[in-house]
């Protein structure tokens, strides 16, 4: 359910270059997997 939204948002922000901050937020929800 949420995974779909996360994937879309992550892909969108990743393409823009905001995956750094996004990965921190989503990473915390996914299990703490951050791309520092």
C-alpha cells in the first residue's frame, strides 16, 4: 500500500537529487536503510 507511494516519491525525488533527505525519512519508515 504505502510501498507504492514510497517508490513513486523516492523515484521522483531521486531523479531530482533529493534522494538524500528523502532516503532519511523513508529509510526510517522502511527500517532505517538510509543512503548517506
